[in-house]
């Protein structure tokens, strides 16, 4: 395989997604120079350093918020921005300064670095750019195991396939979502004003091995880890029944999409794509509990808290037909496969992961 890019820099490169992409690029394109930049703030990210080194990825310890760190970056012709504070809860009950500094100010620094280098820019954004109230107002029905959207004529960019890219963006979306949407808008301006090749992927729930799951981010890993380590769980919000739904995408499916997208970089001009598992790869928390019990052979207690956070949504499923059509791509891994692979990874690395996931 060949690719036009020769030097790729990945911010957040020791994180779950960044490390997977860095290792994947080196495995698939051995002649690529891949540099991973990370401040190692996320607990568990240090475990990825040996993976990166083993596969020939150059690692730089640095912070995208610090101009002096960015000045030490090597030359690159593509920047893949995976660095983010990924929690929708960030800033919800206190100051949003941290999430805005990381996700917005940090990305501005990255955009400036890419402009100076004449490089292309691929931004990993989020499905949480869509406004909370508008999403929660979509018509739905309740089944025994999940909430299900009911398609209704007259609602823009909403169908049985989920929410499409043109869904109206008026309304609040959380500081996390707002910071990522602001980055999308700035990237569009950089593409327009400087000719920077630019592309945006609005990702849903990403999952798979090497994710250090927490209660507010990385739910699939958290769920299976609690089964492995016999720790309790809790259904939070929407009546505390565990019927809220997300589509899920294995990080390996995301990597396979990026390889296809990178081959089209001369045609990038700021396009935005929903990237998620869609209805076929979706689950409620209640259904996820059943899958985790089946895979692990364990049953654990699940408590209930009916109160709903003001930044939570009942359902999110991405209508990813545009990216599927344009890049001949579809997710290949099911929810059960994602859970099984994550379960096996935790067991293999049980001793080192117990302090983080246990």
C-alpha cells in the first residue's frame, strides 16, 4: 500500500484512539514517519508508550496548550488531532476553563502549527455537537430493553438511520460539544483562507482494547471491566432503567476508514462526516449488561439513579450513510465482538489494569 503522506503527527498520540492510529499507520505503512505527541495526563496512557516504541512510533512528551512544546515538533505533512478532554461532564458543574483550554485553545495551536508547515489537518470531533434539547425532543418509544427513535416526517436530517450531518445546530450542547464545534468552524476557516486540506469526523462512542474507561467516558470498557473485577455498576438517568442508547464503533473500524480517507486528501476542503456504528452496532446500557455477563460469565449488581444530568441525551445514533457511500466503508465489528476483544485484553493485562479499571 502507498500513501501521499510521509510524515504524520498525532496529538493525543498516547491516548486510546491516538495510539491505535499511530500503531496502525506504522503496521500498514512501514515507511511512514509517525510521531505521537501526548502530555500523558490521562491515567493509563503511559501503558501505551511501550506499544508505540515497539512499532517504531516516535514519541514526544508535550502539551498542545504550550507554545514552547509545539515549537519542538518535527516536520509533518498531516496532523491528526486526537487530543481532547473527552468528557461531556467537563465543566458542567464548575469552571469550563479546563475543557476549553484543551479542546479549543489547544486545537488553535495545532491549526497554527499545521498552517506554518503547509500540512493537512484531520480533526476527530464528536457526535455531541448536536444540541441536547433538540436530540431529546425527537420522538421515541420504549421497549423492554431500550429506547427507540420513531422516524417522523418533517424533522430535518432525522430518520430511522439516526441523525445526519445537517441536523440543526441551534441550542446548547455541553461545553465539551461546544468546544469541538468551535474547532470544526475554525478548521473550516483555515481551509477556506489558507487552502489547508481539512476533514472532520464526528465520532460517536468509540470502544475497543486499550481504552481506559471511566464513568464519564469509555462506557463499554467500564462496563466489561466492572464485570471482570466484580465491581458494581449503576444505571444513571432517564428513570435509572438503563434504556438509553448509543451507537458504538470499534477503534479498528475507525482506523480502516481513516486509511481510505487519507488517500483522498487532495479533495479535502473541510468536509464533515458522521462516523459511528449506526443502528446495526448500537446498544442500551441494559443490553450491554447482558452482553458483558454473557462474555465474562459474571453477574454483578447494577444500582439505579433515576435523575438525569442536564447534559445527557436519551438516544444518539449517527446516520453515517454519507461516509459509507463516499468511502465504501462500513463498520465490521459488532457490539459483542467489541466487548469480547476488550474482555480478553483486560484479562491479558489484568495486573497492570487493575489499579486503573478495577
